[in-house]
C-alpha cells in the first residue's frame, strides 16, 4: 500500500485519480462489491492508467481491515497512476443529527453536463468548496443545480423528495454520481411496493413536496428539514418504511 505520492504523479499534478468511501460495520465492508464495481468501471470509462485488478484490491482491503482491526469506521480507497492507498477515519453522523435532520442551501457553483460528475474522482474541489460554503452560512450541506435550475445532488449525497407517498429523485441521465445507497434505496422501494420516479426536479418547485431526504454510503438516509427558506415536514410514513428496512 502506497503512503506517499511523487510530484510526477497525475494525482499530484492534475488531481487525476478515483476514490471510494466504504462503511466498515462490525468488521465488514458494507457493499464492497458495489464500490469496487463502480471504481473499476470508472477506470475503464475514463481510460485511466491504473494497473491493479479488482481481486487484488479486494484482498488488500479485507487484509487491511483484519490486520488493523477496523470497526465502525469509514474506509477510503484511493487509486491513481502510481498505485493505491487505504485509510480510515471516524464516521461523524450522530444520533442527534438524524433526529433534527439537515438544513440545505444552494451551491454558488452551477454545474454543466460533464462526464466527470458521473465518477468519484479525486478532483473534489467543487464538492469541498460547496460543503464549506454551506457550513459557513449555517447549513449542513448545499445542493448543486444546473443552468436550467434542475436539482442534481448535494456535495456528498444523493437527494430525494416525497409527495403523496411517491418518491422523486433526479434523473440518472443528469451529471450526478449514482450512489451505492441510492441503488439500495431503489431496490428497497421495489421490495416494499413504494413508487419511485427519476425525473427533472427544479429548485423552484421544491415547495410542492411534503418531505425531503438524502443518502450516501456512510449516513444511510438522512431527513432534510429545510432548503433555504422552505421547510419540510419532520415525519413521513414512506420515509419511515425506508428507514426501518435499510436499518434492519
């Protein structure tokens, strides 16, 4: 495992690389196969000069977790031209945060239709800038929108809305990252008979919805109590069904 990067690396010079953040729960890497499938698909699609195989990386991750006795942490896998790195950090989402929910504003960055937004690249400046912008202004995160006012995603999560027991989420054809937890939510909705639709959702139309929530692999699902000045209901039966199933 590589712990240093030379200045000749594409990661150092241009920020070219990929990463995945995997939840380690009770010593197990949650949805490891989904994360690895995504990163290796990105390697192929973006034609990156990365030599390691999926089986090799999977073995190294399992080995790392066992040797370091990793439990209830966030594991980050970074892959780039000079090799790979595995590291861990604490998961910061607390019970109190889930109870109160997130407050969101809108990112000052408007996104264009770039293929890069569909991949988890190490060039994460837009996301970090947006997160810091939100926190500085008293919010938990911010929403990216495009030039047509369509909602895309938050800096580190996918977004969903609920109206009359039906869930709406931005279309996968938009320049967004298809999260592993979003995929899980789509599967759970089928299992529970919940109607979910991928569509164009404009920021000017959010007051038409009853409820809003976010998802990523570390937080699971998180309710949103407010976007700018628009407040949402704190309780929703459809969300509670999802919550129970995903946290079962």
